[in-house]
C-alpha cells in the first residue's frame, strides 16, 4: 500500500467534529462510577435528575430542544427486560440523565404537548451535547431491546452496571452493548489539476431514485479497516484502490455501527458496479457534482451523515442541500 507521503496531492485534511453531527461534544458518562455503584438508583432519588425518553425510537422536543422531564414525571420501568432504565451520564451543568425507553404505542401524558422526532431529524436541530446524548441513548436502547436474552443459553438476563451490561443468571456470562465497525470511503482519482479531479459515487440497490453516495461496508472478522476498504471497493465497484487514508469516525446507531471514514485513490478509472448491492457507479468532477445537486439530477447525502462530510472535504466547499 502506498503511503500518503508518496502522493502528497492525495492527502486530505482530517474531518473535525463540527462536520460530523453525531460525533461532537461528548458528555460525562461517569464510566468508572457506574461500574462500582448503581447510578440509576441514585438518579431516581435525586430531585434534579432528568429523563431522556425514547418512544418507538423517537424523542420529545419543543422549540428550545429536547424535552428532559424530571424522573418523577415519567412512569418507571415496567419490568420488561427489553426496556430497562439506563444511566446515560452527566450534562455540562452537572445534571444526571437516565434513559427510559418505551414501545411506540405507550401513552405518556406528561409529554402530550411535545412533538416526537427521530434522531436523523434531531441531529442538526438540537445542540451538540443533546445530540451526543441522543446517539448514546438510541444505541443502548436498541441493544437492550434486541438482546434481552443470553445468546448462550436463552435465559432472560439481568441488567447490571447502571444499564451498561447484562448478566446471565443461568451460566454466569456477561454481555455488553455491541458496536459494529464499518468503513465508508470517498474514492478519488489522481488527476493533476483540481478541475479534472473526480470522485466516484455509487447508487445502491436499496435506494429509490437518483441517490448517490460514497461506498460503505462492515469490517469482517480478522480484517483491518484498511483491508476492508480495499475489499469493499473491489467487490462493489470492481476497482482497486491505494493510499487509503483515515479521515474521521462517526457513531451511527441504526442500530449499532461505528462508521470509520476514509479517502482512497483509485488505481484505474474502469469502475464497474456489482449489479447487486450497487446498481450504478459514476465519476463526477467538482463542477459536475455541484451542478447535479443544484438541478436535482442527483441526490447526495444530507449533513447528518459522514458520507456528506467526506464528499464536502474532497469538494472543498459546501454542497447545495439535497434533502436526503
């Protein structure tokens, strides 16, 4: 693999948190304390503690941001092992926050005045601290929902460590929230001048219409992230890449991924879609990309995703908002 120093023209600036809506402003998770004592119980006894409510994956919001009611205003855990209370952490001003998640049809009178929105909408609509809180809540809630039983013996597991682990009472095994690493890649050519340089984008079989984006796939067991980049591009676009350079990462809790962003240089321009996952691949110059986004002939990823940030980083200017 060629190092970035061998091709200085291919080296790109790293993405920063401001370009990645889900990756900014971490809050204090009290990670050490939650291992040693029950911070959910402590929060329930605090008059100042707040609740982040998820109902069917959506959160309550008002014109000023997330609605975080007091603990006493929201019904407690029902005993359903898939919907336990979880201690999320402490906001900048010191307020403790727990997560309470509910099925979609749950009635919550205290929140009748709120409107309910999903994470994709809220990512750029609330402040970065609230976004980080939401991303964490979504990922942990989905893990509990999907994994209430022991994968070894099938017994219902007990929630421990303030909601951040589950213990099997039958075989004694411990289980923790999953995060699945995935790579997402902006493939570029190595033309000398900015006007001639191009980016390769693909249209997925899972998308309707004229949507194009960067290429992505999960890292397989025994594989480095860089190896996954090379493999995925070979499989999906029939192209060999080199100069694989890490750009940044973004938690993507749909349901439990961590997107590792890269830029890679194409070894040739003869890209061919696999016809199964990717239906079409196209090269775009900077001018072609902007013109297509403006006239609606192509639809590009919105600001919520790292795909948008990877494209903008290569483009060198903001894209017209395409509404995806």
